[in-house]
């Protein structure tokens, strides 16, 4: 489900507030992400989401079939943007270690900029249906970072006594855990991105 | 609730399998942790837990009042062991940076050794009631690591251009995220602990 099944106006809903289908769909995803992030996916019902939107629960069925559709769309949206960003950085100029540093910084900035959707992604990924979890896992964001780490090891910039996979899980962990503690007024996103990337790259650098 | 309210045998339960109260309580916590870790706290009912134990749901009320009691006991158990370990390491011999390295390695080994309980701790902490969440947060495990990082900065072992708090969140993140990807057959716990601590300490070392 990537597009609403039908234009909102064409259906003659009973809601007083009418919006074009695209806007309404964006609202549904935004409200779903916010409720899933705040109270958890399992504890959030379609009734909660409809109430928060000020529409009838039945109206949600113009857009989706099950609650899993909403979880999938929120996670998929955050994931595809992240993959596009890391692919762009991986294909950009510079040594592998320079691109790796930019990829880690970009990961952290993307996570904080879209923290509601990424919180749902990072916290509720295992609640997806098996087929959808496998579909998204196959896109293999992690594998892209492992390749960058391995390339930086091959060019001699990073130490090779730690496996590229384990090193990547260390970098990803420090970055992903941000959704658990970040709040505005802590360090700035730019500061966090710069410091975390620097600790990792220096920690992995050949002495 | 730290002790069962009454000995199991004294109550004359209808269950066929009789166990001393201490063993039964340990079983209840173990099964609760396993179900919370696997399917999530919200999705797990007291009925599930009783079914898995092969007892009547009503029998659980000899031990607890609400499901939140079980979440609290599982999390508190894992947390108190972690705090005792880090306090012992912080008070041990050696420079601050040596103790910090051992504290990070100890954190990771403890997490993997007790991964079911720590998964519940790390994933479901926010589902605790407000009072209990605040009570446990006040024990301030993170603050102990921040102090070690600050001491290592003061002794001149670690760079001081990154704040002790931010550096600690980076180390904690890479360590805590392990519950999301660890499986037997990946790297050994010892390898993960050594490599992750080394990346962090070298990344924070004064050049």
C-alpha cells in the first residue's frame, strides 16, 4: 500500500473536514508514527489513530486493510530515505574512509531529523509481519556500511584486526541508540554526528 | 514486590506440580522475561504467562498484583546486577581508563549472559509505570560511566574535546544495541566485548 486506494473527495465521507487524498494519507502516516512512537505499536489501535485524526475508524479502510499496513508504510518510508542517502554518499568523491565518515554523520542527522519515524523503525521493526520484515531486511542497509568499512580497511585507512561486520555493528549501535536518549536541548545533532563519527573512525584508524 | 507473598505449598493450590515458593517465583520471572522479550510486554497477558507455566492465572496473584510487577522485577533484577558489577569495577585497582575499559567489557558480557532479561530492560523500560521508571532511573547507571570517562579525561588518558556525557552515550549505544542483533554463532561475547571497548577507548584516546 503506497497510495490511497481512492481519492478522498470521491467517496463522500461523513467527516466534515475534507482534504485531498494525498494530504489525508500524509496525515494518517504522521499521526500513526507519532502514536506508535509514543505508546508502542501494539498498544495503539486503529480507533486511537482515527480519534486523533478526528475521522471515523471506517474511513481508514479507504487507505489500508490492517494496522500492519501503517507500521509498514512508516518504517518503509524512513528506511528508503536512509538507503538513498547512504547510496548517494557511497557513490560520492573521496577515499573510502572519508565517505564512511560522511555516511555515519548522515545516518545520525537523518535519524534525528526524522526521529519519530525512525523511533518506530528502530523500536518496532520486529512487530512487522514476517513477509514484510524479510522484504525490508533484504534491502540490507547494514551491508552497505559493511562494504564501506571493508573498503576503508582495504585502502589501508582502517585497522583490519577487527572484522568489518563487528566494527559496523559498533558504529550503528552508537548511532541508533540515539533515539532512546535524544531530546532537544541536549547536544546539537551536528555535534553528536561529528563526535560519534570521530570516535569510531579514530578508534578504527591504523595507528 | 521482591518476595512471593506466601509460600506456595502453604496455600494448597490446585496445580498438580508443587514447587517451593522460591523456585516457583524464579520460574515466573524467567517465563515472564522470555515472553516479554519475544512478543513484547504489551502483547503478553497474565493468561499467557500462566499457560506457559502450566498454572492457573489466579495463582499468579499469590505473587503479584499487576502485570507491571513482573516487568518491574525482571528489569530491576537485571539492573541491580549491572550496577553492582560496575561499582565493583569502578572501585578496583588501576587507572581510570583501565577501569573504564573493564567496565565496558563487563557491561557487554553481562548483557549477553543475561540477554533475555536485558532485552526486556532495554526494550520495555518505558512501559514501566512512571513511579517505577523514575525510581530505577534515579539509580543512575549511566552516571557511573560518565564519572569514569571524566576521571579518564582528568588523568589525561582520554581526549577532553568531546564531553564525557556524549562519549558515554556513544559507548553505551554500541554496547546496548547488541541485544538487537546478537545471536549465537556470531562473534563470541569475549570478542565483541574486547573489540567494542577497544574501538571506543582508542577513539577517545589522546593522540
